[in-house]
């Protein structure tokens, strides 16, 4: 089976991209808790026992971009918990929430008397930095007042952008957000910029550690890519320079995408599809893994990728 067939099978089955982004520090996992107020479309003369409930609330201050939601719970703690003098009637923070879950083995309850709320839709906007939750509210108008009198919480376990990661990492996050918005040309440019920044950083490391007498920083970008790969793949000067399988793999992708990137940047082409963006991210994964593991062939490269 070919390298790419093996790679794509693993990539699709094992959520490789998320694993890679977390591994390199592009993303990190975070949990947070917030109290929410829910408004419904009940009217004063409504006798309906079912309505649409909605709430909006802002991201916590430390979050700039949310990549994905792993788990979202909502509700209040059962009243009998707070009859225990060991626990206050307000959850202080997410750590307190986890303590309650672990010590008394309960979680949030979405039912109040005969009323219940079922989450229908979750939206989050990385520009306004707000959540919008839509509920199927099964209860009458007076049930809304009962819920508002209590502390109704939302707990969110999410993957977010890591603001402390290198600049190339932040470019990757922005590229993926553009990809989700189907702005594939912009996503490709951002991913290629991330690749450019990664190569530049690694060339600076080489200059400082091994090649101070050479002016590598001013080389044409393609030559920087070639030199960096040769160094980490331990390719010796000579006739077989171009024959290392990992170098050939990455350099072939780079050559194809570089032409495409230039065409997009100069407005000569707009027919970018999601496969082009994925291909560019593959190149980034292959290059990062090569720099950090020095694989002797593509089989070892795939093995190292699976170990991320």
C-alpha cells in the first residue's frame, strides 16, 4: 500500500490534524463554567407547555479563538446537594464544579420540577466572541421564573487556540478557521505563511548552531527548504542528494503548492478547493515531523506521525 493511502487512512480514522495541532502547541484544551439566563418565546396568555429558549454569553477573557467543542453540559445542581452544609449554593468556578462531580458523583440537571430544557443548537462566533445556545423548553411561563431564581449553569470543554504558541501556530489556527468558512484561497495563503515562518525559524536555528559562516537567511525560500531537509535527513553531498524519499516527498508537494500559492497571491486563480488546503497542511505535518524526528524513509515518517 502506498504512503499516501496509508497516511490518509490514518488521518481520517484517527483525527490526526487535531492531534498534531495539540502536539505542537497550536491548540490546547480548556474547560470553563458560566451562569446563564434563558429567555423563551412564551407570551403572557400562552398556555403552551413547549417553547424555544435562547441564551447568549461571552467567551472567558483568556479565550481568543475556539476551535471545537468537546463536551457541553447545562443545568443546575439538585437542591439536596446544597442542603449539605459542606457545599455552598453557588458554584465558584470550574475547579469547584469538578470537585462536586468527583466527590459526590453528580452533575448538572436540566430538569426543574416538571420543566426540562433540551439543547437543540450550539453556535459560537470567534469574531464577536459569543456563544448562542438554543433550547427546546418544555414547560410553562412560570417555569422560566423558577429557573431564573436558581443558578443555571453551562459547562464547556473546548479546544482553543493557544495564544502563547509561536507565530506560525497562530497562522495555522487562522487558516483552519478560514477553511471552516470555505474561504479556501485565504486559508491556503495563511497556511503557506505558517510554513514560511516555520522554515525561517528553523533556518535561524541552523545558522546559530552550525552555519554561522554561511548567509543562509538571504537564500531563495525554496533553497532554504532544501537545505533544512537535507540537514535533518542527514543527506550527504553527492550524486544521490535528491533521492532521499522523505525529501522528495516534501519537496514535490512544496513545488506544486508554491506555484499555486503564487497564482492565488497575484489574483491569477480563484479555483482553490478544500483538497488544496488539506494538502498544504499535510506538507506542514510532514516537514515538522521530519525536523523533529529525522526519519530515514517514508515508512518511518508515517510511524513518527502516528506517535504525535
